[in-house]
C-alpha cells in the first residue's frame, strides 16, 4: 500500500490497511447476523453509537473533570462529557440538585470497584448476592479455596442467598446476617435473576445497620429508564450500571451518586452527602487514567435514545418476549426458576430433563443459538452448573415478536431433544457426549437444525449490517 507518501497507509480503510483483521470482523458480523443471540447481557447497539466508537474522540487525552483537565484542547471533549452527564440524569428522571453522575468508568466492573474504593475503606465489609445465586463477581465473590474477585481480596465480603423453596432473594436471612456482619455497604444487583428487586426492603435492612445501599442495575437499566421494573433511585445512595446490556449503548460504565442535603442533625444543622468528590477521585486519579471519550459520546447517544418513547416500546417488547419464552419452554416441559420472569431474562433449570447446563449450552451453540450455562439455586458446584440463562434484548432489537419467540422455543426444544438422545448413547461425561455428538446420525440432525435456525435468523436484520 505504501506509495511513497508516509501518511498514505493511515488514510486507508481497514479493509485495505489490514485485510486480516477486517476479515475477522466481517466473520464476527456474519456470526452475529446468522445466529440467535440469547445471552441476556448482550445486545446490538445502534449504528449511531458505533459511529461514536470509531470516531476521532479516541485520540484525545482528558484526565480530570469537565473544566479541570490535565491536558489542553478539551473544549469539545468537555461539551461531550457535559452533554452525556445531562442526558444520563434525564434518562433516569433525576434532579441534578439531588443526583450527580460520573460517566468515565471504562465498564461495569471498574465502576463498581471505584465505588467501593470511594466509600468502603480497605477491608471494609460488603454484602452482595452470591454469584451462584445470580449475583455478579464484583459483588465480592469468593469460594472456600479462592478469593476469586478482587472485591473479596481488598474488601471483606459476605454473600446473601436465594431461598431454595421460593427461589427468590432471601431478604429475611439477609436481614439476620446483616445484623451480625454490620456491612458498610449492601449491594442490590443481579446478573441472573428474573424478578423485580425490593429496594425498600434493602433500604430498611441498611438503615438498621448504618449501611450504605448501592444498586448495580447493569442488567436492567433499560427497564429502569422506562419504568418497567422497580426503581433503585428511590432508595439507594449510589447506583451503578453498564451501558451495553438492556440499555443498548456502547460497552461502558456509569456511577450515579446522591448529592446535596441528606437531612438535619440533632441541632438542626444540615447534613450533606459527601459521595461526589470521593467517587470522582476514586475513578480518577484513584483507578483510571484518561477517559475513553469515544465511549462517553456513545453513552450520550444511547441515553438520548433511552429517553425516546420508542425505547419504552422496545423494552415492553423485551419483557413480552421473555415471558413468551418462559411460558413456551414451560409448556415444552422445562422448569423455569421462579416459575417465570418479570424482566428480560429466563433462568432454566435443566435438571428435570437430565441435561447439565454445559451440555445445554453446547448443543445450542452447535445450532447457532448463543446462551450461558448458569448455576441454579441449590447447585453444589459452580463448575458443573445445572441450568442456563437466556435473554431477549438482542432478539427484540432485531424486531422479533412473541410469535417469532414461539419459533425460537421450537428450535431450542428440538436441540435439547437431540442432546438427550446423544446422552442416552454417550452417558453423562461431557467428553463422551461431544464424541457421540459428532456421529453421523446426530451430526445430520444438528446440521439440519442449524440450517433452519440460520435461515430464520437471517430474516431479521441487525443494526449496521452493511457497515463495517
Ligand atoms: C455485567 C455486569 C457487571 C460488569 O460489567 P462489565 O462491563 O462486564 O465489567 C457488573 N455488575 C452486574 C450486575 C453485571 O451484570
């Protein structure tokens, strides 16, 4: 490509500059188009958000806050960040006198770590929903032999759990344990839990123990913005979120914190919230360097989209589709954890049909349906989980409706039937299962089903299909 002008290669489009990387991205785009994306934490962001991500904003250093940067030339970056913050508050109906927002975290995990760094001292105590029960790693996960998440290395964490008979969060047990553990912070947030959270109950438990309440609404922030699930802002001190799940923005993270007056002390003097500086300083210079301004622009675009009435229609359809998925699978004989769903995800317990979560995930992957294996309440081992997690945000972005979900249910059921037949022959070991799956009679069934799935998926366009 070099033609004597040293700058020439810098002006080439990716397809010419680096055909190898270009080809991989094209293959990934085709995978995203021909398959059914049912990973509950994924979505297809808009063309407009993608435009931000590939913009010149990635070139700029802007450490510091708006108006107080450590680099020159930030007048337009300041415009972008200011607009992004205004739109974040607007999307969630927040009064700027009472809530502030930091939009610089690189993603959800760094956002959570910044909050703990700011508000929980080293080895301070936190309580989050246990990972195998539907919580997130960054809520303090550890096992008997390993402190898995850094949030359990630098902070002392005690999990709360799901009640095995109701399959709902055991608030009573959380209350008992919080009285003993006296956590500095309780985290209300889920990665695999299909029901609304009771933030009022969390608040009451926090108030008993002088604990802070943080909501991590990563999975459900699109539903919160549209008023379709319980609202954490009414009860929490801090709310974190990713922006790339139901919210459908770029991969990024955001922290909302209360500001202004908290109340009055015994002498009538005002008590002010003091989270703002601590959180801002924990993000930078505490944990991060230069903000990713291309992401921040993408968040601004996504937050504007989230405030548009059509976004509510989208989220309503996400829920309808999840409910159609849950009831369809139930009719086909599968056990749904908690019996159904209030949100975008469906938690399936595969024990009743004798398939492990690993095999369920594997067979679906072979027929171009993406999901996660997941523990279900009562699982002894996180290594061999008994369930799967399915979600409808991505399929709904492709404009699927309940009748399309009924077709998807048929595909899933057919895939599981193949897996059950394979297992009858192979026995329970995954290595044997994978071997038998390759035998001709099963391979033929898998290929035929995959062709049907892909032909169906290709009827539903994805955003930016014809772009890079
Ligand atoms: C996805 C998720 C995160 C982490 O987000 P990343 O962007 O992957 O770091 C944190 N908390 C919850 C509840 C999540 O679901």
